[in-house]
C-alpha cells in the first residue's frame, strides 16, 4: 500500500478561477486523473476535481493505492481553461 501525493500548483499571479469565474460559476474545474495497470485505489477517486487554486498557491491531493508488484501510475491534470500536465510515478522501487 502506498500513499500518492500530488501538488497542483498555480505559478501565475491570478487565481484559478478568477473572481468573476467564481461568481458566475461558468469555469469548469480542473480534473486530476490517476490511472495505472495493476493499481487499485483504496482511498480517493480516479477523477478528482480541483475547484480553485490561489495565485502563487497550490493544492495538495492524496490517494492510497495498492500495487501487488512494482507498477507505474499515470497522473494527468486535464482542463479546458488552464495548462494541462502529466507525470508518471513508479511504485515499489526503481526499475
């Protein structure tokens, strides 16, 4: 069992969403997607919403995952309004 921690960081000055976006609620949330072959999520969801991140701020997301053998987990930040990003994490030691 592993704890997977992901930080979603906003390096810009403006918050996500801006004040007007929060007011009119028209800005879709950013989605963090966690997937991996041979990996079972024990805590947390495969698709997790990130509703807001302050300017020069960050949000911490945590999952508990189970992998029977060394496995890789793909983590993707998907959004239609901000930059997207992806990373691959190896569980169970280096290969």
